[in-house]
C-alpha cells in the first residue's frame, strides 16, 4: 500500500493563513452557540452559515494570490496526472503530478480530486479523504469530488456518509457521468 507521505507534501500554508483564523473563529462561535442554546439550534445554524461564507471568502482571497504562471503550471501538471492515471494506469505517477500541481496552486480542485481518487485506488484512504475534503472546501458543489468521497467513505464502512455524498452528486450534477454511475449501482 502506498501512503501520501511518499509523495511530495500537499502545501500546508493554509494552517498559517486567514483560513486557519476563520476555522478557529468558527469553532469558538459554534461552541458558544451550543452552550447558549443547549445544542445550538438556530444560533448554531446561523453561526455555521456565517462561518462557511467567511471560509469561502478566505479561500477566494488565497486563490487570488496564485500567479498566472503558477495557475498554468498547475493546470498542465494536473492534466499530466490525469493522463497518467487514465491512459497509462500509472496511479503513483499520476498522484505525483497532482502533488506537483498542488505545489504550484494549492487550490486546484481538479488536482485535489485526482489526488484523492489516485490515493484511494492505491489504498491510502486517509490521504484520499484529506485531498477530497480539501477539494470540497475549495469547490463545495464539485460533483466528481463528492462521487470519489462517497466511494472512499463506502470503502471505509461509512455507508451513511457515502449515501450523503452520492446524494450530493445527484443534486449538483444530475446529468453527469457520476450520476449515471450511481443510478447503475
């Protein structure tokens, strides 16, 4: 089994960015809402929605800091990773290229999604979960990321979580290839 530690590391500057501050604020507000309302209720829901909006704003701001050259490099690396996986069945080579794409642009949703899929196929389900969850932080309605996440959760035995992810695919991309694959299960 191959583990994500064998690949170039995913960029982790997010931990020191505005996103980390937003997440800390989210946790504090949700804890406060839960303490006030015996479980949160409407206050917790409002805090979660506000936090989600702030998180998306932080991600958009961070994405704007990526240069055009790095965007182009990430696109090329992600395309190479996809070609290696799809045409050559080279999961390790593909995962390596996806990591290189993420080194250039840590917000590249297709590279995150491809990395998650490749790691899942290689048996690194924890690494796959990390990559796919990050993809959905960047692009919450990304049908393919929901599809792959559903697959990984199902392989881990979280059938309820898998069903929720597959439902998201059917909601966000009802006419897509992934929705068709779900309908044939």
